[in-house]
C-alpha cells in the first residue's frame, strides 16, 4: 500500500495529476491518495505522473505505508512502513 501526495504550482498540471490519481484509486482526500497496489503498479503510476510535473516548481511524494489493521476496535488508517520514500521536486 502506498500514499501519494503532491504540491503542484500550476492549476492545469495539478488537475492532470489529480485526474490520473483519481482513476487509479477511489481512496483520496486532496492532495493525498492511498494506492492499494503492488510496488510494480505504484511505480508504473509514478512513471506515468512524472512527465506532467515541472521539476522546478512541483513536488510529488510516493510513500510505502503499512496496511490498515484494526486495533482495539479502531482502524489505523496508515502507519509508516519505513521501506522508502521517493521525492520529486
């Protein structure tokens, strides 16, 4: 499972990134998305997003997170997995 966050300066680039991410997952609260995908699929999505960014003005983060697990009747929405962070910009 992965979390994706963005900080896109330009409105048209931001709209394009948001559109691609919304197609990939129903789990989002702008500007954050949760991808319940394999590492391979998450990195493929990452490569799809990169051409739409301006490396001087935009930021995009893909972070591996642990799967949510119920604990004492509550759900943990995301916990750091510590397996990697990828940053652009």
